């Protein structure tokens, strides 16, 4: 989980590098919810289930260079 300075929590730090209308695993805002509530948010639980059960993660994780080890993903990471 990654929390920005304004309290918005994402499922991971890679969400910060997605541009445009790319899907992000936004969990909510720290302060409005506890860290445990954000960690157990339905989107976070569902994403973890899919990551553990499938070779590719959910939509927000599909293009992540940390999860998809292809030349194209590594180029995106290095850019």
C-alpha cells in the first residue's frame, strides 16, 4: 500500500506512475479510514486474491514492470 502526502492510498507505489486514464488501485483516504480498513478494502482484497491466483494481476497490475517481466514492461519502467 502506498499513501500520498494528501492521504490518498493506493494498492502499491506503481499506481503513482500510471498516466492518463489508466486504471489505478485507489483504496481511499487515510484519515477518513484507518490503514487497516484501507488494506482490507474490497478492491485491495480482490487484487491480492487475483495476484496470488493468476499469472497476471488485475487491470491496474497488468502493465506493471514489477509484475510483468517482458522487455516492453522493463522499457516502461526505465522510462
